[in-house]
C-alpha cells in the first residue's frame, strides 16, 4: 500500500465520519456509535499485541481503567492542567507497560495470558478497596475543566462532537500504526513473532521489540480509557475487570486481527449486535457466542479477512485463453 493510498484512505475515513455525524440526528444512536468507537480503539490495542507478538492478553483492561483513574485523580487533586494530565498518563502507561513487558513477554503461550489476567485482577481488587482514592466500588466522577484543548466542555460533550473526536482519534491511531508497521520496526517484530529462534540467530535482540509492542498496545488501550472517561465523565473498577479484556478479545476475533483495522470493525459489529439483539432476546450473548464460534470455524481471519478476499476476488481479472493452434 503506497503512501498516497494511505493518505487518500485517511481523508476518506475522516470524511465518512463527518458525514455520519452530520447525517445522524438521533443523540442516542450517536452515543452508541461513540461508545463503539471508544472500544474500537481499545480493541485495536489488544489486536496489535496479538498481530505483532502472537500473544493474547486477558489483562489489557488494566491500562484501559488505570488511564481513566490516573487522569481523574490528577484532576481531582488539581496537580496539573487536564491536557498535561492526559499526556502524562499516556506517557506513564507506555513506560510502565514497557517495564512490565521486559518481564512478562518472556513467558510463553497460555501462561502469558494467565499472567496478564492475574496482574489485571490485582489492580481491580486494589481499585475496589481504595475508597479514599478511587471511590471504591462506587467509582469516581472525572472533574473535567470547562475548556479542554481550547474547546468548551459544553460543545465538546455534544453527541456529534464527541463522536467526531473519537472517530478522528481512531483514524489517527490506525494511520500511525500503519506507518509504524511499514517501517523496520514492523519487519523486526514480525520476524520475532514468526520465528524467535531464527531472529536471534540473525542477530536480532528479541526481548526489546516484544516489550515495545506490548507498551505500544498498552498505550493505545490507555488512550481508549481516556476517551471513555471523557465520554462518560466516570470511571469505576469495572473498567479494570478481566471480563472487559475478554470482550475486547471477542471483538478482535470477530473482526480479525490479521488486518490492522479488523479489531475496530469487530468492536462496531459487537455493539450493533448488542443493541439489535438486545431488543429481541434476553440472552443475546449466547447468540453472539454462536456467531463467534461460526467465525472461528469458517473464517479464522474474521470479518476483515472475508471482506479482503471478496475485494481481491472482485478485483481479479480472468486471463483470456489463447485460441487453439497458437
């Protein structure tokens, strides 16, 4: 994919978001779409780890929830402006996740997933019991200032504006990740993922690239947590629970992690299915579970894989047969 095509795709995606924001008049629908986009960013972070490291994390809700708490606590204590609090939070998530990654990426396979689950649940329990700092099980309100990045809060929190902010963030994240993974960093991490022993044999130090992918994935998840805190003005221990990480993994599997945009698509499909099926069935998760199994069995590359195959098939031109005797 050329830089020109990437640029055109980015402009087209931003234009599509603007059309949706202008064309949807229902605040309820826009709020649902905004929530879906927030989780699309989260799922993109989880999918990035699976795509580049080949590891599934059951504890990425740790970064999603902690980012919201970190911003909320700094604003509550009036330590710094909101813009600085967001920057410090995301930078802190990257550094902490990289340090964690240097340790936990050494653990292979299912043990890695269980270790991330254990670490995430430890922070969940801590947030639930630290009532004086986090509000405990009741959660805490995030006291956003009247103006954020030069935009009045009354304007920023309008459904259409909030949707555009989250959509532009998702497009920006996908653009930056696409450019990064097209660089030497992407080639190195893919080599390490495919055959770590061979990568070591040709002189690649595999630990740092794996930890860097983990940190990058955690930072994207943390960004989603900040967007969620901005959208709802609230954060609770449920934002740290392992079940949230499990839902994100379902989004990744349904959308397909081979394509960078697959997890985001899976998040949108998940929320639309939740809204539509929830109106007709009390046990909509069972129906979605059947759909998940179907995707895993018949299309391991997810919905994104199916769409890519259809586009390639449509774009393929049949080769004309030469006349007999030539």
